[in-house]
């Protein structure tokens, strides 16, 4: 059993104007009326989070068998990055898995961080010592600075997104760019499905962003938001049923998913999806916009932090 240790304030902006939104399994999800973030109120330790990831079901989203699906998004993201950073340079992909996105970023000096030893080993076979196995908190600052940092399908997993953004600022060159891809709790699909929205799977996901809350966090962390896009994805037919099953492996949808897994219909037929349920936001490091403290942290963000903050994974 996880100890009952709860956030008393919003872990992102420090506001006490929070209220209960959902109850999912043994977890409470609160909404901050100040920055509009939806978050898991239970405070988890790094050890608890790591244990969750050891137990979580792997449906093959980042295996080599899904390269076509991954690249559909990656190639569109590369186009956005190349437009913002026309001179190329160095890129750090946080949560790089087996390096599939880095494979697409040809012409760039490619680096990655991956917490899974198994995936990190695969990426390291391709990119050598440019791949760091472990947490972003432990990533050496001397490995930077970078022109671009990307966080895809990972930012909503961190227990302390504020500290992650502070680390990214340190790792970026002046005027460097950051691209963050997260599930969008503000889309119509999420509003209709409420707590059954497929991305609400605590404690795998701990924060649930919309455009406003992610913009708020970036601006208060020393970045100037350039914009956001709803880039389409393609999913294997079996993955659609996996998403519909949510976290229940006993559901009818999950049984369909298992029946389709390994079949031609389940693995070779792709569904194009753009429900605005996933948003990609891009921003630029802005040292001039904030008064910096001696530690190099943005003072108007750090002063708002909740005193009860745990270490991210």
C-alpha cells in the first residue's frame, strides 16, 4: 500500500484553490482553478513510480513492430522542428525509448535520455555514449547545451514537471527550443468521457494538461510559447481497442485487443486519428523575460512552488 501523502497545494503553481475532480481506483484527481491543471493528489516516491513501471502492461507501442505508426508523427514533428530551427544543431530527446525519433532526425547531433535499461541499450547500439540511461534529473549538465529538447509522451509521467523544465532550461542554449507532446485533457473527447478518458490512468500519468495549463507552466518556467499544433497520429486497429479498455484488462474491449494482437487485421490496418486529444507545444528559452535568482532559476516560478514536492522519474 502506498502511504496516504497528499498535495495540499497545486504542485505546479502553488495555488490553494484546488478541488476534487475525479476518483480513479485508489487515487484522487484534483483540479487547480488557478492554472487549470488536473493532477493526481497522491504524492508518490520515485521507488513507487519505478515499481509501477515494472508492472505496467507493455502493448508494444514503442517496439520495432510499430515503427510505421511512430514515424507518422515523428516525421511531422521533424518538419516543425526544422522550420523553427533552420540551421539544425544538437537535439536531446528525453524519454527516447529505443531511439526511433532520433532515427528520423538525420542531420542533427542526436542525444537521448531513457529510464528503461532495455530500450536505452537498443538506442545506445545506434548512438553510443550519446544515450544516457537513467532519470533526467541525473543527466549531466556538461553534456549540453542543446539547440532543441523534445519530450514526447513523457511529460505527464513526471512527479515534478517544474524541476524537469528547470533542468531543460539549464541544458538549452540561449534561445534554444523545447517541444512537448502531451495528452490534451481540454479536448471534446476528454470532456465527454470524463474520468474514462483513456489517458487518465494514475499513477502511470500524474498530470493532465490542456493548452492553457501547459502554456502557463512554460511561461512561468522561463520560456516564451511559440504556439501549439494538433498533429495527427495513426494507430493499429488493435491499439484502438487497447485505448478503449482503459486500465481494465477484464473489459470487453481488452478481450478484442488480445484477439486482434498478432493478426493481420490487428497489426496491419491503421486508423488515422486527430481528436485534438494530443497536443504538441513549442516554446523558446527566454532568459530576458524573467528576473533570475543567483541559482539560475526563474524567481516568479520558484516562489510559487508547493513545499511538498517529490522527485520525478
